[in-house]
C-alpha cells in the first residue's frame, strides 16, 4: 500500500482553502519551487514545521476575528 496518495477524488472547500494557504506560505518562505519540483514530503522537518506554525497562527487569528468558514 502506498504511503502517499497520488490522486484524490475530490477536495472539500475547506481542504482547498487550507491547501491554498499552505502554498501561499511556502511562496513567502521561498519554498514553492522545492514543493512544486519534489512535493511536500521532501521538505525538511524545520521547513515543514515553519509552514505549519505559520498556518496555525493565521488560523487562530481568523478564529479570533470570526472569519473561520467551517
């Protein structure tokens, strides 16, 4: 059984929003080329943690401002 799914049937609007946010953060950190060429699994733990930490912070801020679409 493959560790990573190559194809997903359909992403929910929430998943699409999170994926878009993740890619925007990767671009801000200068990681977008690495992600596009080799995929998310080839980021170092430090790089992936940085992306996840910034995502968490932004989601918390959205929640405080009442802008979360769940």
